[in-house]
């Protein structure tokens, strides 16, 4: 079995993430170009301005309050160092090893083994873990899970996903405006113009679906990268492997109902039969065993 260096894994997933974000940007530019050929340039710029303003306004508000929104949406509560000494010490030792500042620590009541990290940068980060994780995982397994979450923070994954979400949102808004504007567009006998309108309609239908799938692919790449970064911090793959194995074998009835908007943040997918934002656990374990 060929060994994988965690440094190579981190670099590879960063390159893949950049490529996928570039792909979304390419779809955005191509879609905009088709609209500019189908309609007058002035109308094209109006569509672009509206989509950019709406998408950026919504995402930036979410981005700068991502930590607060995430913990509030799952009903998590902030923990004290006195009550959760082991939790605090584990994260503290990992931050020393990684050079990261200490994040705010939260716990959410759920029998499921899970955790997530959020925040726009390491200085404004939060880490949250379930009560089920404390009950079912040993110390080294919890350390692996927490190292994975700190891996997300160290890699600025919120920024990656925010960039992707902004572009996906703009493409969705542009598609809606373009399709609705066709009802108000006057007749035009220019065959070339009609051809570009047909192409534009096809892109307006397909582009949001394609970029959504690409966004999910970016999320999966970031999970692989966070796994590799966890090994970089702990130098102990077995803890993370055992935690993932327990999650895989966990009873599905213990799943925690959370907002789909924050599902990509979680260590393991919190929804039954919804694996699009996370890679298969079996694949993650297979890669970790080769490190």
C-alpha cells in the first residue's frame, strides 16, 4: 500500500480547491458573456450589479457573524475552563502545536458524535463538539476530531466556502433575473441574438446546478485537507481513524437535526442519506490509514 505524506495531501487539496473555485468563476464569466450577447450591454450590467449587491450583502453579513450564527442555530452553549478541563486542555495543546490562537469553545446537546468549527479567521474562531462525542470517544479520538476542526480554521476554510457561496449565489440570482426578463423583452428578428438567448436559457437552467455540485466538491476537498492537517498537528492518525469508525457504526437514529446551511461545517455529515458536502467516511479512513 502506497504511503501518503500529509504535506502532499494538504497541498493537493489546496490546488484542487483553487481549481474548483476557478471553475465556478469560469462559469460565471461565460454566463455573463452569453447574456451580454443576447441582450444590450446596459441591461447586462444592470443584471450583474443587482446580483453582486444582493449576493455580497447577504454573504458578508453571514461571514462576519458566522461563528455566532453557527452556534446559535444548533443551540450550543459556551463552556467554561473549570467545567470542561479536558476539552480546554486538548484544544489548548493543539493550538500550541499549530500556532493558532485559542478559539471559543462550545458544546451542543446531541447523542451523535460530531463537531464543527466556524469563524471568519483564527482570531474569531469557535469550536463546538457534541455531548455524544464526550460520551463515546476516548481522549485520543476526541483529540483527532478537535485537530480536524482546527485544521479547518488553520486553512481559512470559511473564506474558501464564502468565496464559493458568493459566486454560486450570484449565478443563481443572474439566472432568475435573466429568465424573468425574457417575458419583458421585445421581439427581435436577429437570428444570432435568438441563438444566444436559447444558449442563455440553457445556461440559466444548468449553471446553478453545475456550480452547486462544484461547491459540494470544494467542501469535500476541504474535509480531506482538514483530515491531513489534523495528522500534521497530532502526528497520530489512529485517533481520527477510530473516531471516524465509531461515527460510521453509530446508530442512524441518533442523528441530530440541524440547518442544511451549516451542514458543511460539521466533522461528519449530520443528515441521513445526504453525503454531498462530505466525502464517504470509508474513503477518509482509507486515506488516513495510508498516512
